[in-house]
C-alpha cells in the first residue's frame, strides 16, 4: 500500500520529474526576482535624464558595453528590458488575476443560481463580448486617461467576460453531476457545494485560462502602450519598446527583438508552469507523475 | 383505495397523491404551452424495515418520484409523510431547503452512476464523511476517521482505503463507497435509484446481497428503483409498478411476480429473460407500439393505447387503484373491475 502524496510532495515530484514545468517555474521565479531587483541589475540608468550621457551612440549594435545594443535615443536596451520587467509582470499578473476573479464570480453566480441573476449577468457579458476586446480596452483606457490604474481597469473590464462565460458553462455541467446532487441530499448548503464541489472541479480549466490570460494581458498592454494610453514612458513596458523599436527594425532589429523575446519567454514560462500545476492538482495524475 | 397509503402504524413513509408536473414553454414570450406530467398522482407507503421495489420502463417517472421524496426537485402537489426516529410524522412537501436539512440525515440516497456520483477530486474518506460534516460538525478528526473506517469495513472495503481517490476503484467498489456515504448518518430510509444497473451481473448480485445484509443489521427501509423486475424480485418485499407517471399495480413481491394481474405487469414479467433458453413461455406477451409522450398522455387509462385487453370505457375514466385481494392493488377497469 503506497502512501498518498500531499499536493506539496506531488508538486515537488512534478517539478523534479518534468523538465518543462521546472523550466517554467524557474523562469517565472527569475522574472519575479528581476522585477523586484530591476534597479540594481540594470547597468545603466533608464529615463530622459540619462540621454545626455549617451548622446552620439544611438542605434549601436549589441556589444560587451551594451549587451542588447542601444535604441535611437542612445539608451541601453538591456537596462530598459530589465526595468520593463517590473511594469510588464506586475500589470500582466495583477490584471489577469483581477479579471479571472471577476469572471469566476460572475460565472459561478450565473451558472449555479440561474434565474434572473443568470439573465442579468449574461446580458452584461454579451455587451462586453459584443465589442472587439482591444477596442473596448482602448475605449476605457482613453476615457480614463493614461496611468497604471486606468490600464488595470481597462484590462480587467474587457477581460472578465470570456472567463465568465467559460466558468458558467463548466458550472452548469458540474451542477447536474450526481455528486452535487448527493451533496444536496446530504444537506450541504450553497457555499459548501460551490467551494468544495464545483470550484475544485473547475480548477484545471481555470489554471489554463489564467496562464493564457497572462499572455493576452501582456500583449493588450503592449498595444495600449503603443497608442500612448499605457504605462508612462519614464518606465516603459516591453510592449512600448517593441512598438517603438518597429520604426527602426530594418536598421536596428535588436531594439524590438529583445523586448519581444522577453514577452515570448515570459508567456511560455507561465504556460509551462500552468500545465504542470494543472497536472499536480489533479488526483488522477498523481500516480502517473 | 384505502390501505394503499392509509395511515397505519409502522409506516415510515406515506406518499399520497404525489404530482410532479413540468411546464413546457415555447415561443418568443415563453408562453406555457403544455405540461409534462412526470408523476401524476402516485400513492404508496413504506413500512419500517421493508424494501419497496419501484419498477417501470425508462421515462415512467420512477426516478422523479425518488427525487421528489428527497425534495431534490420541486413537487407540484401531494403529501410525503415521513416518520422520524423520534416518532414525529412530518410532511416533506411544504419544507424549504433549511427545513429539510435536519431530516436529510434520516433519508439518504444511493445513486445510479458510480462514476459521476463521487467527486473525482475528493478522497473516498472525505466523500463518505460529507454527510457527517454537515450533520455532526462537532466530530473530531479522529472520531471522523474511525467512523469512516468502520463504514468502509461495513460495506466490504478496507479501512485504510479511505485516502484513496474514486478513480482507483472499480464500479462495484465505487457503488460500495456510495452505500457507505448513504449510511454515514444512520438513516431510516434509503432510496436506491437503480443502484446496480451500471454494474456487471456478477457484481450486481454482490451489491444486492450487501444491501440486504445492511438492511438486517441496521433495520433500514429501502425504496429500490429499477427498470427490470428480475433485479427487484430478489430484494423487494413489495413491488410497485409504474407506467407513464401512474402506479398500475402494487403488492407483495412474490405474488406480483408469480401472478401478475395488470396487463402491463404481465407484459413486464414475460419480458424477464429465462436462464434456460429451451424453456418456452406459454403466455409470452409482446407489447405493440411505443410509450406515448408524457406531454400528450392518453385520456383515461395511460396504458390503454398499448393494452391488449383495452375496452371502450378505458378512454373515459382513469382507473383508480383497487384492492383485488388482501394487500394487492391494481389500477385497471378490465381485470380489476374498478369503477365498473
């Protein structure tokens, strides 16, 4: 009789046995460390005040002095990518989390309670989904003015609806399962059924949705930034750098390629981590791992 | 129809004229265009320590009756009088969710599908102790684990299997887990909704024997819902036969089986396969046609459109259940002369 693994032990076994998940976890952790310690890691100061010192060396190709080269201001691209980690990761994680939380609340309320609650919430979802998501994000961000708070609001408001729909349909199928019926027959209340039966069974889908959401959020933020509605240029996100770098992509591809690669690596890391987490939290997978 | 569900000592459940109708909406404004009469005036009783077999083909409303008694669905009208351990008789129909909760420890259910009835993310121990968590929140972790181990052993599993997950068990073992969950709060009445229909024949017998042993040990009453008579015959003391939302016959199992009176029961029993293929049934009956839609039930007797013995007056009058011999009730104008 083998001993059962706790989720923590299973998590460790999963990390040590699955190179992709391990890479994802290490990468995500490294990104968070970089985000926190950015000012100490970046070799050059970033911002308008640093321009004077580097004038004359614009669009310099990568070298030992400037690992990722310099942009058309003469700023060090490596330093800007490091500093951009902070704002990009922060906005990506927090805005994704906010829109997931709202989406789950709406989906569960709608799917579990039904009736007029369902009608009202789903019509509201329809309204949000009727707009192209980027257009809605721009609309909200533009009406609120630029700044980090308005980015959060814009990304959250335009992002929850898809999750809400998905969670509602999950809840609708789970609600009809006999084990939920059995919980009702045992006398369990709505809270117990939602938190003990329905949400744990939504978990694998939610994790995958969340990791996908992070990628979408980072890219939407990049689009917003490009339109001047995103993060202030004193602390440019990767998205801002990619879009401005595109102007000189023929002469100096490194200006756009490095922040673009950073976005790609970040999204990949979170996706790998998400896949591994989903397996670790599924009792059926614990024997296989 | 006195006696079918009349108040008598020793009944733990009295169902009287239970009706469960569903409105059918259609069109842009969702006007009500009709009604599905899933259960249309069903009355029966269950004595303490007795097993009542409730049989009928798919869609006849037997599961709906079970869920109505459990108040898992809304009941249109009727009474469901349940007698508690304390000897109090309560009508379950007007109760809301909160009013029903304390009574749920005394009425439990075993479900049809051993796969979807256990939460795949919970260990078997947690599944079995869910009713305990709801009804006895004061239990310590140790007492809870002891109780779970004891229950697992009662249903023929091992106590140390409590921390395993449902997917590690076979269908029959999962159904035993479902039975252990139903017994956790020491209920008086257990509704078994086709508990063996998803299992292999050899496992069916084991589970039915287990249910009989548990009935003797704990003095349980069962309502055993099934779609075939062969399963029910072995475990039931009495059999109630349903057709299209109505009871057509109810009586002691052995008598109903040996000498069915209602034409539908006769057809149902002649459809039970015999173990020896060389034996020919002299009175083999085959029913013609399909079950009518419950949306458009025939007038009068619901069975008249397929009945080999139907007469003109069957269309005019819904036959009541009539006592044709002691404790045997049949709803048929022809064979029971009801309403004459």
